[in-house]
């Protein structure tokens, strides 16, 4: 699951659009729009997860038609590249919403497939813990005086190293190594959630994302949350 982190773009957006957050009503309207979109995305994802966890026929049908998973991965990659590189796909209505919810449905499908490897109670525990952590981190991002938007470069390097190590970890079957990898992943995406939240807030932070990029902002938060959920699920399910 790839993230939409493009730190050079964030810096440019902050420099170009930082002043657009000067009025509180504009900022608050932008924040409300982003979180409204995010809630719909998470509701769709939760629905897919429940469908795969509790419906045996859906799970078995997907396992018998694995080509669906391959098609979903290719479509997801195309959407990621397109939305990261093409401004019109993120800013032009209704194309931006079509791309956003197409991405959400494909990602939710893949996430539902991934949760099939775990028990239903493990999935619910992971969802509850993830929700609790996300609420806490969001409150922290809004209240803290520390500016996490300046950590973009460090977070990107950490994520890059983490992804490279992830490819190597595929060939490792040591349970401890996988548990440590999942813990590091949860930590990285927890920090990214704070980082992306502060980019959304703007205000006194050094960098801010443009109000025109509400799709991009919602997508970043969504990717942070689902990655955090998956690593928490791996930690909980590591005993099996």
C-alpha cells in the first residue's frame, strides 16, 4: 500500500498557498470537507472488511478468482501514479471524486482480502485500537506547539528505508523480525498521520496544503489510517 507523500510538492504548496489559510472560516471549511470525505472512505472500507470477514461465500469466491486481486493491484497503481502526477485528477470536479472513490473501493477490496488471514475478533480489536490511536494523534496534532510539517524529509527517508527493508523481509520467516517490522510500520504511519494532519490545519505551521487539494488531503489521511490499521492487525495477529 503506497503512500502519496511528495515532500517537494508539499513544500511548494506551502509556499504558494500558505496565505490562503489566513482566514479562519476558509481553513475550517476546508478541514470539515476533508474529514467528511475521510469518514465516507472509512465507512466504505469498514463495510468491505466486514463483508470479507463475516461472509464465507465472498471470501471463497475471491480466493477462487485470484485474477481479481491482480487487476485490483494494477488499477490501484494506475490511480496512484495518475493522482500524484496529474493536478486535474485531484482538482477537477467530478473527476476528482470519481478517482477518489474508485481508489477507495479498490483499496477497500484489497484490504478486505488481506483481513481474511486473521480471525474476526483480531480484526475488530485492531479496528478499535486504530480508531483510539487515530483520535489521540489527531487531537495531539491540533493541540501541540511542535511543528511536524518540518519533518517531511526525515519521514520520507524513513518510509523509503522501511519499504526497502519490507522487500527483504518477504524472504524472512522469523516471527520476531516480522513483529518488529510491523511495530516500526505502525510508528512511521502514526507520525505521518500527525504530519498530514498539521499540513491540513495550516495556521502557524511552516507548510500547509492548498484548500484546492481537499481530495489529496483526504487521501493522505486515509492511506495513513489504513496502513496503521494493517500494521496493528499484524501485531495483534503475530501470535498466530
